[in-house]
């Protein structure tokens, strides 16, 4: 067992999945923002949470519209995803700059990215103020997936999705790597 070095109270919990949050501003203009603080937080009703700083344009959009989408970018869109996180929708039209397509959600008052293979449409049911960040807890109203990323059972296939993660230390994006094994079979090996 190795000795551990204290790193202090930091937001270090690698790896952080990379998502793009879609919202409409007050005038109805679509906006996209890169976020890594996203996760499932309830199974019934199905819910996700995102945590955003109040200073972000997206925070204000979601407060007004009470809806957002969570878009999973594949690796081939790493540059566009990085751009969404580096500029503000207050100052630039991110979609015009990247050439990506905003699509009006069927289920909530928010846009999603037509080019991205997995979309989660969310309606805010609760907000929690946590200091610098607000946690938006939202019920999943629909999940949309491109048929090209589904396996033979109609379930999203991680390798076909090609997601990536953010590394706090390096400030870089990394691929998720390959298949390590079936969870049940791996656990069985330990039980024996």
C-alpha cells in the first residue's frame, strides 16, 4: 500500500466526463456550454444534475427557461467542444463559429446539437445554491440517440459513442480507453 499525499480541499475527482449543455437565452437564441460537472442523481424519476457558476450565460438561461439539454460530444468534435467552454454566448454566436446545428427539443424548452449522437432532454425540478455554483436537478424527459451508436439491443454502445473526459491537472481532453470486462464477470473473479 502506498502512502498518500494530501492535495487539500480541491475539485479533483478525475476523470470528469465532458458534456455540452444546451439552452435558449431570453430572446430564444440557442447557446451551448461545455461542462464536466454533470451526473445521474436519481433513477425514479430519472434525473441528472449539473453544477454551474452563476456568472455563466447558461446559468441565467436555465434559470429563465427551467430546461436544458445534455449533449455527449464524440471525440471528433473535441475542438468545437473546447471552444464552447472557452467563450461566452453573451459575446459570440458559438454555433455560427463552429458550424454546428441547434435543433429544437421535442420535450423541453432547450436546443440540442444535431451532430452529437446522444442527447438528454431535461426539465429543472429543483435548484440548490452551493456557494459559487448552483446545482440544477432536472428530470430526464427524453433521451435521443443516433441509430449509428446503438448496439444490437438498442442500447448506446460506449465505443461507438466515443466519449472523452477532462483532466483537471493537465487541462486536457482524453479518450476513455477500451473495454476492461463485464462487471458481473469481473466481480465473480474476486468472489471465487
